[in-house]
C-alpha cells in the first residue's frame, strides 16, 4: 500500500467519532501500522511474522489487553455476531479460505476495507477490499469483540 493511501486511511480513522459499545479506535490505527509486517504460519509477533489469527490476537492484546483464542474459528465463537451493515472499524471479518468456515480473519477499517495477514503467497500484512471478488465470495460474517462484563482487561480465551 502506498504511503499516501496509508496516511489517508489513518486520518480517516482518527476522525471517527467514539460511540458506546463500539471497538476502540486504536484497534484499526494500530492494525494499519503493522501493514508490511511479515507473514509466518503460526506467527504471533510483528518482528518474526504473523498469521491471520496471530495478527488479530496481537492487535487486540496490544490495544485492549484482551487475549483472544489462537485460531480464527475460536475467535469467531468468542465474539458477538454482526450484520455486515453494522460493521465499524475495529470489528472482525471472517472468510472461508481453506474450504472450512471461519478459516481466515481480518480487522475491518471502514469503507469496505480490512487489514489482515493474508498468506505466505502475499508475504505480509496488507489491506484488502471486501468487494474484491475473492473476498466477497469467501465472506463468512462479521463479529465484534466485547470484553466480558465490560472489563477491558478480561481474557476471552475459554477455560
């Protein structure tokens, strides 16, 4: 992604109004700051590489303190379902990329864009568009991460 487009996206995210029960605005801002970080299957660190669930888990841990489950399917089960029309920056979007539901996850940015650790083929964290044919055909739904009892330090990893 070009630096000018990245800067424009950050300005847009900073201008969004805060609302109750919505994802914190620092989620998408921090997520976009990781664009270009390397992809690594099983990775959980921007320095050594991230896969999709490792990326989402890292962003939520750093911005909210919430510990998400380690795989995309479990993340989808731990978060609250949303209609696509309810999506806000910081919500999660899920895809069927491996012939199984909820096998890929990214963080919604607004304007039908999302950031994700795509695959070993793309090689890095990147921004994609929900309307691109590949993602549109594989879209599985959206979820919002809400801390249990509104406690931002609460774990979402099931016991």
